């Protein structure tokens, strides 16, 4: 599934993701077309697979970014507030910012300072990205994402880009009601994507989607 969607340009990568059913909506397609993955992936940016970005981190595969956006889409309305945990390259943070628009806000958090710096540099490669940083529509912060980011909570949507060892209550606490969390969770040797909904009355339901392979959420390196 992954390989088939690779392209020779950002446009053809996104077209192929759509053709293969990995992008399902025009909103996600437009948001991904507006971010050139070459600004974020150091090598083979239009391949539909993860790429190393240093510090034992990877930029996730485009089909995962597409699916994360599709899964959270009901909660990514213009003006929504979003937290992107394990923001790494900053690519998905930028796509999420396109989805919530200029009246929305996206906070990207990573615990490795050079990756936070890299995300800022990557976004500033385009005029649109620079404007999003200057206006505060997007900001990158350094911290332990397992605790979320209280300062800007509550969020309409939280995306986690690294595998959690457990269900972190802090994250659902930082969701609005209604709100939605997209998180890979480790379960012994395997990992699965969970979509966790906080309903209007504050109650929680969770759905296990499909198996994945993410780098783990860890303690910050010394
Ligand atoms: N969404 C990113 C994924 C990067 S890989 C992208 O596609 O570019 C996962 C990221 O999670 C890495 O950047 C890693 O530094 C970060 N990470 C791991 N544990 C973390 C923690 N406890 N708090 C915050 N970030 C963490």
C-alpha cells in the first residue's frame, strides 16, 4: 500500500495517496498540497515511506499523515486548537495548521531541542509557513509530550506522532468535550492506532484501528 503512492513531486504524491484511497477528502488533499514535503524530509521526500531526520526520529510516511488528518478531521474545523505531540520535522504541524486556518492554532511539541529548531527552520522555508509562525498560528515548544501541553489546553484535537506505552490520562484531560485524540499505543511487541473521543458530556470512548510501527515516546535524551 505504502510504495504504490510514491510520486515524483508533491502533487503526484498527493494525487497517488488520493487515488489509493488514503486521502479521502478534498480538505485533507488541499492541506497536504499546500505543504511541500521536500521542506521537511531530507531525502526522497515524495516516497510514501518514513525517512530518518536525525536524533533517532523519522518523518512519518505520508499515508500515515493523511490518515491522521482524516481521522481527526471532524475536530479540525477552522478556528480549532490542536496539539501535535512528537512534532519532529514539523510537517504534520504545518498540514494541521492549513486545516484549522488562520483563526486556528497548532502547538507542536517535541522533547529534542534540535528537532524543535529544525521544525521552525523547515516551516520558515515557505512564505506561508513563515507567516504562520509570525502570527502565532503555529508554535513549536520543547517538553515532554506525554504530559501534553497545559499552557494552551484544552484542544479540539491532539495528535501523537510516537508510540505511547500506556494511555496517558493527561492527554484526554487536555481535550475539549467534544474532542479527539489520535495516538499509537504499544501493546507488548505490537502497536496500534487508537482514536479516543471525548464526548460532549465528558465521557470517553476508544476505537482501536490498525497496526503500526512508530518510534516510542521516551524520556528526553541526556
Ligand atoms: N510527526 C513527526 C514524527 C517524528 S518521530 C514527523 O512526522 O515528522 C517521533 C517524534 O517524537 C520524534 O521527533 C521524537 O523526538 C518525539 N518524542 C519522543 N518522545 C517524546 C516525548 N516524551 N515528548 C515529546 N516528543 C517526543
